[in-house]
């Protein structure tokens, strides 16, 4: 069962006649078909479900900015769900994408074949990644940071090939993920937590992960060996009575601590290896192969024109070459970086340049500086648009709550063999 989209539903805000055009397609793919006649009803109906896709007909009687705002206010998750807007030929709705910060795709409502083809794309089984925390260094909870989010690093990967929950880093973002797991799958959770390194911003949420406190859950926690010890020693040092009232032995779940080696390891449904980052403590940049995709996760890594040792850049370029998705440190811009050389973080410009040179297909910049407000990040985001579709299939700033979907190229059963 999927955790991210447990209902496997498509929400359709359209009249019966329009809905009938693609109802069969949705049901054929095993999705529940939820239809309401207008936006107002949709605002309340969606509070009970988390659909994979929203199909919205611009011909519903209350299609206007006021009703759209209500829908989003009642369902903040709508911002992370793709919306397929069926548009009249004279409708110019592109502006809604920016105005409401939506993942919006527009199709002509008269082109029935196009509508069905678009919907089918969204219903393919996918590897899904979700950002639960994208902030670097320290959480930033101020109002002017809320569009991109204030929690520190945490990413979840979900795959239809197996039920294990994959988690990358446990910054403060992991708390919300844990609450979601506790609520949705209660106490049968099992999975892996791969920690890149034990700097505060990557482990601060660790003791607040609810599934650790139930005996039926099972997790393996991985981290590269540190100067002062392996995974268990480092985490127990962080959780002594001086710093926190709970110690590791008070967790109820079945937990195994793994000190991770760089070599490729095979797990149920995926492989994982890592390269050590250019960062002040031993830090993993994880490479995960899952569902036919290569994903590299490197939230803390300094790209420097004058690296020491010099071979680091060559090795890293080889490591990310042609990967399908790179999630990389872009904490600063070029100007900020000049005064922060050696801090272990990169400018977004250097990251884009390196990714481009090495034919990375999708690039997400993360570990946003705690002083970068939404306004600052919006400006960077605007600059990234020039690279969208050329050379990158996708390039964005990571945003808390955002989801990346990578459709499987083969059937789920083909990967299980
Ligand atoms: Zn960090
Ligand atoms: Zn760090």
C-alpha cells in the first residue's frame, strides 16, 4: 500500500458528461473515481482524500479565483498534487500556475483523446519522492519562509515494488513524515533511514519520529562511520540525558544500526552506494538505483573551482554522470559563496553548471540557506526557468511538501523478479 497517495484516487471537478469522457480510463487503472460538480463541493470532498491527480474543468459553474482559493485553503496539499485543467479554447489560465503556486497542466477540453492520454501519464506506477525538509543549517520557522518551507533536510522515497519506507536524513522534516506514517499505516511500518552525516540539521528530527516508539515497527538506520564512532555511538551521544530526555534504549521499535560502507549494497527493490562529499565531516552522497532510475542525494557538498584533493571533482562528475535525478546542495548564490569558501556548501550556479556538463536529467537544488526568504528563492527559481526542458527534463528548487514522480518503464512485476 502506498503511503504518499494511499487512496489511489483521481478527483474530478466537472459535470457528469465531461467526467464520462475519461471515467473508464481512470477505473481501468485501478483508481477510485471521485467526482463533484463544482469547486465549492470539491473543497470539502478533498479533505477526506489525497488524490494522485485533480482534473478540473474550467466550465464548472463556480470556476473563479475565489473558489480556487477556497479549495487550496481547505486543502493545502493541493499544491503538491498535479492539476489537469480542461480549458475552453478562449481561456487563458496559465497565470493561475504562479498565482496559486500550482502544478498545473492545461489541455483543451474539446480534445478528448489528449485528455485521456494526459490522464494515463499520471496514473502509471511511479517511484515517488517527497521533500519533508529542504532547509540547510537551521530550521527557519518565520512566515516569510513558508512557501519553500522551514524544516531541515528529509526526503522520502516510495516505490510500488516493495513496502519498505526509504528515508534520507532526519532533519526536523522527519517529524511530519513520522506523524503521517503513524496515522496512515499505524504500527506495521518497516524501512530504512539513510543519514548522510550527523550535523545537527540532518539529525535534529531523529528523536521526534513517532514510529520509533512502537514495538511493531522495524527500521534500519544507516550512516557512514565518523571520527568518533559508528551509527549507534554517534546517535546515542546525541541522545544523552544532557541533550534530550529520551535515550536510544527507550525506543520500542525493532531498530538495527548499520555503519554504512561506500560499496554498493543490495536491498529489497533497490541498491545503494555512496561517495564521500566535500564537507567538514564524513558525509555521504548517496546513489540509489530504484525502478530503473539512478538518483543521487547530496544535500551537503561544496563544489569549488579549486578543490582539494583535485581528484574530487573528477570523481564526483563520474559519480553523477547521466543520473536521472540529482538532489544537490545549492545553499548560496555565487556572491554569497565568495565569503563562505570552505564551509562545505555550494552555490546554485556551480551546481547547475556541473550538472549540465554531466548530462544530469533532473536537478533539484536544496539545503536552502536559513537566511534565504521566499522572495530570494523565488528570484533564483525564476532564473532556473531558462534551463527547463533544455538541457534538463526538470530543474527546480526543492520545496517542502513537493513530490517528484518517476514513472516505471516496465510493469511492477518485472522489477520484482
Ligand atoms: Zn546540512
Ligand atoms: Zn553538514
